[in-house]
């Protein structure tokens, strides 16, 4: 999200008594006093980190206190000033669905299960949009809190395969613009929103044809404070029929790990129950998070990337949180 600086405003009324016999030259040397109505502004940067805590078995832990958390930025301890258990805070969600040719047989199941997921998770205070990606990146439904609109958009999604190359060879393959879709969702749609922001992407993890790279997509998500959850859904038979090796998880582990989300491998993507269970796991995590806020000891407004490490003092627990953020830049013409 775009960090909104905390602003403390107050009016100061100052009464100055000048001695009748005082020097006129002396009074002229004193700096002018601010008008009583002029506010005094103090900008304080607050870094928010949403995190999920689990036991080794994967069970969610929801009874931790502020004192049990530790946050470090670039290795330096930070003081947690704001703490909450996030069960009701609004969620802004971008659902990205891979509609490339390799998803042809399993797309109908994805459409059905995604519609059920959105109907279950969305409340009037939440927002969601739908983007499909293949040789193109298409916004099928902009932000809405109405699951019915999203369901209609899901039904409109279609497989879009690249056209034959003709007599001229292509310089690069084209067909699954995963990185472009993640970048556009983060930078163009989610960056202007506030609060908890999540991308849920359904794909086999293969990028084939994006203009942008993994680093661009990841940076856009980090700058917009967006968590990426990924469901690895693939049709191994499609690759087998073409004599191709299954691509594995691609770059999805990096995208999810660095942003505080999670990768869920759906082993039987052609079965609705498997996808429903994966969607339910995401929904449960989003309703079982902690929110930690701190004012960084490093006050420099240099735009640099800063690493974040979140730990809990209770033994045997695992923390799922973003690995860093980009500091804001000072306005042009000002000093740090």
C-alpha cells in the first residue's frame, strides 16, 4: 500500500511581551513567529507486516501476544508499536488465472472453484478483481465486492493460444505472460489501495512471453505491499502428449516466499475437491493473520530495499511474512 504518513497537527498560541524601553533593532532581528492557525506537521513512517504463524504440522497459531514477536530490519531490532490479530480487516484481492493452452482441460474446474471461493470469502467491505493471462493480459472484472459479477467474468474467461508464427521465426516464445500479469496487478491496480492486499494466482508456473522479468514482477508486489499466494495447477498429460517435460514450480516459490504468501501444489487439479481445499486454506490464513507495525530506526528516505525478519519466541513455530520492503524516497529538492 502507499504509506500514509501519520500527521500530528496542533496550533500554537504564543504571546510575546516586548519591553517598552527595548531596542527596536533587537526586535527586528528576532525570527518571525508562525501564525496561530498554522499547523506543525511531523511525518512518521510506519512499516506494516502481515504474518501467519504455524506449528510444524501446519496448524495455525492464533493466540500469540505482541511480546512474543521479534522484528528485525537489516539485522537491527525494531520496536513493535502496533499489534493486532487480523480477522476482520478488509481484504483487497486480485485473482489471476492462467488461460494459456496448457490449461485447456482444467480451466472449467478452475472457473467453478474460484467462483465458490470468492462467494465464501468476500464480504461487503472486501474488494476483488479478475485478470486472465495468456498471450495477452486482460482485466475481465475491475474491483467489486459482488461475487456475482466476478462469477460472470469467470465464465467469460477463455483459452487464448498463440497464433501460428508463419514463415518468420519468433525471437521468443509467447503464450503465458505470468510476470506481466503480476506486475500490472501490483503496480496498476493494488498499489493505490490500502490495507491488506493479496494476489491469488492459478497457473502451472511457466512464463513464456512476458515483456517483463521475474525481478520486475517481484519488485512491483513488494512496492505495493502485496502478498502473493499461488495455486500450482497443471495438466501433466498435456505436456506428456507433446513429449515435453513438466516444468515444475517455475518461479512461484520465489514470488510467494518473498512477499509473505504461500505456494500450494494442487496435485489433482482436475478434481474440484482438491482445488476447493486449496482455496479454503488461503481463506483461513487470511482470517488468521497478525499485523505488526513499527517505525524503522533507519529514517533515511533513500528508496532502498530493506530486509525484514520476523520471529516468535515460542519454540517450534514457523512464521510466514514478507522478506522486505522498499523505503520511500524523499521529495525532490529535500534532504534526508
